[in-house]
């Protein structure tokens, strides 16, 4: 009798669990996940996606070679496994899935990755980050026009095998492969310069397809792609995204049940300090001030040093932003990489400290003004119009007025796409910009200050820094410890001459609906909504 009761109980329990699981799956299937981002994207073309929001959107609708797990570990995505390089670390032969499709119905093959990478490196494309591919064989010759892009060291030995040949071993190359997306050649030919600017001209290969995005609007949807190779694991069929630039608005929308994932900052952090829905994660996002060195009065190292020493970064992050952001300690973010010899974080071993010193700020400004031949300077600080960037702009304006009253700063805040374009055009005095990467190496940040880097909007140029970065880029015969020692020298130089001024490292501070699972932010990546579900 007891045995019969136990078996009956187990059957009933299993039935109830099954019913709960089915109920959860059904709830996820028919409910829309409502999320917010703090600004609009720049582009959904893999060759021109240069900002955090665009990167986040790409991760929702595209599938790269590798991706990251919820804990941040590198795992296969389009690749069927994480491979070990051969030929002394120079050759990566990557087997790809056979069951992935573009949203236009074409099968994704190795050739789509070959075309995508060649297109990015081709100088005719004028991509903003071709340097990320500089370690691929023949990159330099292509960049200087000595070889066509088709000679780049990427090939497809067969339909589902991608071969990448490097010019030198790259110890962090697996993390770079998390940013390699395929591109549909047919779609680029069809849409031309409009490729990736709207939902209609975006061709993707991810868990979701983009819908109702016209390139200028502040709302769009991700709709589950039924042909995605792991569609059965995607629980939520629709994600609605809206741009919310004001943290108070985001907080109110969350409180009204209209958002399940809402970015907050400033006073809204304080308001939600004890809210169990609040989740804070450090981000590998560094924020800098760049001075336009093409303008004579601003091309002065002592002026830049003065501004750097005048900034109380601790006060900015603790009392203004209040969102878990950290004061900049180096040119690269904390948590990115550790010294293999000591185990210490890169920022902890920085020899050139970034500090607050009104005394030094005044001394350097005195030297700068004497060299410029003026007793005061006026300049405009350009920022994006999201709440955090505007807060930072207002802080810089007020702090310089207090410490260096000879500097009169006007803040101009514009939509992020406008800020990016004006930066690229050199149409600014000083600009607040950011750099985010999931490449676990300080060089990806340091490289942005090289004279030829397109993200060096300031056009800062320093021969000593160039020489140091050339050594950093030559990884052959370097041990990891030797490489980091060179990166520390480069860091010390660029901070010392204030090539650009590191200000703070961002954090992801959000309100996430406790009834939603699977939303995980890490230092290197935003949440992947394909993993989300309603409990």
C-alpha cells in the first residue's frame, strides 16, 4: 500500500512539475519582454557598428563565431567548438554549423565570414575599427593599398570551414572571435550604403530578427526567428525595445510594469538602493575626454594635463553618477586582464597614476596659457544627450569653473549618432567619448590613441607612444608577462601626456523584473535575451 502511495505521489508530482514547466514556457511564448536602452544605435552593419547600443543589438540578432556564457566564458556559437590554433599559433581552422540561415533565407557559410572580414579591412569600406583585424596576414599591405582585400588571410577551405591565418600569434584571439559576424554579400549589393540602417535593410542570422526600426525612431522589436538553429531554447517570442534617455522615466516605466529591464543612474540609483530588482554589473566601458589637436589653442599637453588633474573622479562616480561606475585608474578598465606574473589587475600595476590635484592643475594651466599667449580659454564640450553623458558634461563644466576659472566651458549635448559623426568629422573642441570591448587585453583600448586609429578623434600624435605601441603589437617571442610590461609602459606614456583623458569606467545599473529569469550582464557582454524567460 505504501509503495502504491509513493508511486502515485511521484506521478502526481511529475505531472505538476510538467504542468508548471509548460505553463512557464507558454507564458514566455505569449508575453512580450519590455526593455530599454539609454540611447539610439549607430548602425547594424557589422562594418560600422561602433557604439554600445549597436553592439547590444547585434548580439541579439546576429550569431558570431564564438560567444560568451552567462558567466563570461568563451563558448562556441557559429563554430561547433572552440579550437586550438596550429602552426605555432598562427592558424585557426574553425568548423562551422551547417544549420544556420540569414533572415533572407540564405544559408550561412564560411564564405559569408570571409566576405565580412575582407569588407571590414578593405579601405574602401572606411570602417571605424579595421585595426581590430590587424593581426590577420596581409592586413598592413591591404591597408596601404599594396594588396587587394581578397588577399587577406581568411579563406573557406570548404563550405563550412573557416580558416584564419595570422601574421603573429595573438594570445587573446579567442575573445576577438566573439565579435566576428557574417555578412550577406547579396544584401550589401542590394541595399548599398543603406545596409543595416533599418529593419528592412538589415539581414541577420541570430535568435531574433529586427522589426519596426526605421533608423531614426526610438522603438523597435526583436521577433523570434523560427529558423534559428536553437529556436527551441528561445522562450520569449518578442522583445520590445524603447530608447529611454532619462533615468527617472525608466524608473517610472519599470514601476508601472511597462519595462522588465530598465537602465537607471544618478538619483534613481539612490532611490532603488534597497530594491531587490536592482542589479549592478561593472562594464568594460571606458569614458574619455578628447581634445581636438587640430585646433591650435587646444593642442597643448599642459592644457590637457591641467584638465586631467582638475577632475575629482571619485566625486564624479560617488556623488554624481552613483551607479557603480569607477574612477579611471588607467587607460584600460579594471577587471579586464591580470598580470600573469603577479596575478594583479592591470590597473593596480599602473605606474602613472591618474589623480586629483588642484595644485598641479593650476600649475599646468599657467604653463599652458603662457605658451598659448592668452589669459583665458573658451571651448565647447560635446556629449551625447543621454542622462549619464549630460551629467558628466555638467560635472566637468562645474569642476573646471571651480578649479580652473580661466577655462570657460560650454556643454553641447546631441543625439549619439550626431556626436559620433561630428567626432569623425573633427567638428568639436572637446568630446566625451567611450570605448567598450570584450577583448581581454589592454591593447584594444591603448590602440585607440594611436595616430592612425579612426577612434582617435583628437588626432593626438606622439612618437614615443607610437614606438611603444609598435612593440606591444609585435607579440612574437614575447611572454605574456613581457607583453603586459610593454603595455604598462604605453599606458604610462599616454596618461602622462594626456593623449586623451580617462575619466571613468561605466557600470550597468538596472532594474530587472524578478519574474524574469535568464537576464545576465557581465563585464564583457550585455544580456542575451534569447536566454530570458518568464518564471
